[in-house]
C-alpha cells in the first residue's frame, strides 16, 4: 500500500514539475518543442563588459535547445552470470521517459539544466537496493558535439518493492558562446563499447633453425 501511495505522489510531483518547467521555458522531450530564445539583460553601469551595447535593453544570447530522448538507447538492461538478452537472467531494466530543460545565459555561455523521468524494474535475478545507471548527455549542433558526458546516476529500489521511479537531473551543462536553432540535447543510456568480432589468431612464424 505504501509503495503504491509513494508512486502516486512521485507521479503527481513530477507532473507539477513538468508544468512548472514548461512555464519557465522547459519543453518535454517527447513533445519535440522548438528551441526558445534565451535573453540577457545587461548589467547597468558594467565596466569592461564583453556584452554588446543595447542601450540597456535585453538581447537574445542564444537558443534554449529541446531535449530529445534517443529511442534506440532509452532502455538499459543488466544481466547476471554474463548472460545477454536472456530474460531469466535479467537483473535490472531502466528506461527514460519525458524530459524537460531550462536555460540561462551570462552573455558569453549558455547554461542548460535538464530533468528526466525514469523507471527502474528489478528482473528475476535482481533485488532491492541501489543501482548505478550510466546516463549519457550530449549537446549536438548537427554532427558537432558541444558537450558530451556520461553521468553515473544512482537510483534505488526500496525494500519490499520490485520497481521504482526516479528523476534524473543535470545542472552543470555549459555551452560556450550559446547555441543556435539547430542545437539539441540528446539524452540516452550509455550502452558501453561494442565488443568486436573475434578475429582469427595470426599463424605463428616458424623461425629457421640456426647452426
């Protein structure tokens, strides 16, 4: 009963957060809202400021990019005993859902704060406790990475439960010089390096006997 109430309260809190964030310039990742302008009001009487002279009027310093959750990497699974894709050996499965963002600017760089709803489920080989999830955040301007980082986020399944919801946040994203209208924030799970196919071992060279 307590677990059900906790999940309902979490969902209600998240919906309130999403609503508040949207009013502050946030956008849901699933909605694919367009980038919004980020304005800066120059400090009055600033000496030696690098900000452009606008007669004291606010100016557009960049765009607040939308957050896109990559469908192909929105789920993360771990298995026991080195197994892979075996549902009977599944320990945990995590997934990312709707995401929001908010941007600020000091005139020379753009700061991006993101939040995303997630869900963690224990599999047949899983249990309660803390689970480390590698969440990958990338700010992309077309094919150019302006920011690229994998964050080890810790979620926890409470005692007596097999599933939980979590809220992933990242508040230290900085993009030098702001961003344009084609910039997006990509959010996904870091699936790790792909194992290369096993190659045949090269034949050993036989050294000729020396007299």
